[in-house]
């Protein structure tokens, strides 16, 4: 529930808005679907980002070789079939009669060039999905071969994140999306309103809405109330602390869906930062009580989690037994680390993690650690996280392929060769790198789990991060729309259908 003053202010705002419009809800044009997000993404280049708002926005304009169903079952997209004739060769048969938005036909060379680009373009944020790939080549117009450096059990899942762009873009950043997706880009900029119109030559089922508009609402309360106020038809990535209030708003129904992402407290281990000393990280870990991070009114919306990925993701393991909070041990560790009077710890987070930061602060204070919170808008937070400009950070990382390798490859492997796109620790660990790479090469799931367990044990020993909670996905939807939330949290206009207006 929102604090009383905030609740009264927001209700007064809604009332004033209603009076100013004759108590009629502002309706978007019936042929246009308006989607409200925290951001419309940080770039229009599908290979220079790896964040949720960007995937939701760019899914309207780009396709991938394979996709996920709402329950994350693999589905054909631009590839209609595939074979794995040897341990390191994958052969894809591609969909015929597909055209890019500029009229050029889609062929195997476009797919091969897109994979090579995603692997090699400077600043790529998706190269870690392809770290097993040696090369991609066109056999003929509709046959693609991908050769891997070693057997990889989850290549198909990884390809879900590689948008297909026209050939010839290998060394050029993309400032305007041109793909094969269900909508053609018409206007907008990253982080601003983005609009598209239905693609008449789309290879799949035509979207129900001729026009789509993605509108960023960085403010949590504004995003939660956007549907009720008629500013959006569907809004996602709502915060837990606006959930109860959002359910009370008119002309909007709320949906909640299982989350895949784990919110963690992460640290820079660079020399000169307070958390470079293992004892400081151990002290912080010693006082955290995950159960008390979840107030009664948020049970079911937030679940305590001590593992890097939730149980529904392959690779869910936890090697450390739960221990009760131990402030005395924490104070002793800080004393040994040279912080006799405690320390002040700057921590970055995006707006949606404010409630968690507030709950975490008193627990850390019992150890002598004073949190110095800094809330950032999503684009600013993503930029700082990507650049590694953090001392400590509350961040959510989703194993979007359904496999723990996403987290291990991106967050914990040292940067380089497609790895470590979000490794902000600044402290290489060759031993951990070898364990992660070994876990990626095992085709047998039981052997993989053994390798994964060793890697997770090393991460826990070093306290590189402290997993805290899994947060459910929350949405507000206009009555009269039919839509099924996806486990990967993407919001796509093509999934929305007009339905029963009484719902």
C-alpha cells in the first residue's frame, strides 16, 4: 500500500483529471494499441542491448531464427526447421517469401551476417549468447549452417536473443529498425515514444491492431495508473509497492505472473572500493534475512531466493546452508577489515527496487553498514551497470533462455570473447572462468549440473553477489483486451486481441 500522503495526492490527481475530461476516460484510437513500459529501450540496435524494455519494443520490428511461446517452449520463427547432424554443426532451413521492411528479401546470408555481427560488433551486449559459435554461413538462399567450437546444449535458446537485420550492417550501428517483424517503424527515439504500423507483408498472423505505440513511463506511480487514466492499454514492469493501490483503480485490471529474474545485491571488487575486501562482503551477507525483506502484504508478489536462478530455470542450485543473521560476526569482520566505526556503502538501484532497498537498509545497519541509496531511471541505471560504474548495486538478472548459463556467462565470467557483458566486479577469476566454460560444453544434463554446482560454489565462496528475492511480474490491462503474460516478460502487440469488454 502507498503511504497515505502519496495515495491521497495520486487520488486527487486522478479525480482532477476525471473532472477536467467530463469524467470520461480518454480512449486511444481503437485501431492503435498503446503499451506503457519503464522505458522504450536504450537503443534501436538489437545487438547493442540486453534489457527487457528493449526486447519488448524491438520485438515489434525484428524477428529471430527461433522464438519462445509464452511458456518458453521453442517455436519456429525465421527458421522453420533445424537439425544437429554432428555435435558442433547446426543446419537451419529458413522461411521462404519473407521480406525486410525496406522490401529486400530475407535470405540465409542475412541470418549469417546477423550472427557474425552480434558476435563481433564493438559494444555488443548479446555476444555472450554466442560465445560457443565459431562461424555462421549461408549454404544457399534458405539454408543456414552454424558451427560451434564445442558441443552446446542450449544454442537454440540463445538464438532467441539475436535479432535478424539486413546484411551489410556488420560495422554500422543501427539508428532506425529495419527488420522482418509484424510492425514497420514509423517514428520515435530510444527512451521516447516509439510508433509502428502493421507490416502488410508480414510472414505470420497479422496483428489485430494496425498501429502500435510504446510509451515510456519512468515514474512507478504514473506507469501503474497509466491504463486507468487512458494513457495506455497495457502497462508492464509495475512495482510491488504500487500493486495494492493499482488494484483499486477504475478501468484497469491487474495481472501477476511468475518471475524468472532474481534480484541480487552485487559488489565492485576493484582495488580501493570497500567491498574489495572479502570480509566486508561476508559481513553484509551475515546479517541479511531474506524472509524479512518481504512484508506480509507482498507475499506471493516477492519470494525470498538464495540461489542465482529460481527453481524453474535449469541450473538452480544452492550450496550454502541458510544461517540466522549474525550481527556480532558481521561487526567482527568489519573490524578486521579496518572499518572499526562501520562504513557507508553507496548502492545504485532502479526505481522498481526502492522498496527492497528500504527493507535492506536496516538489516545492513545492524552490521554497521549505512546504505547510501541512489535511485536512477532505468536508462541511466542500465548505462552505469553496463559500464561497471558501481560500488554496490541492486540489480535483477533474468535467465531469459531458461538456463543458468545466461547469468554465469554475462555476470560472472571475466569480460572477453563474448563473455562478461555485465560483469561489473572488476576482479577476474580464471578458475571460475574455467568452471563456467566447462559447464557450457557438457551435453549431458547431469554432468552439466556438477560443473554448474562447482561454479556456483566458487561464486558463493567469494560472495560476488548476494541473491535476495524473486519478484513476480505485474501488469495493468484495459478491460476488453485478451492477453497472456509471458514468462520472459516481453509485451508484444501481436499477442493482444480484442476480447470481452466486461473482463
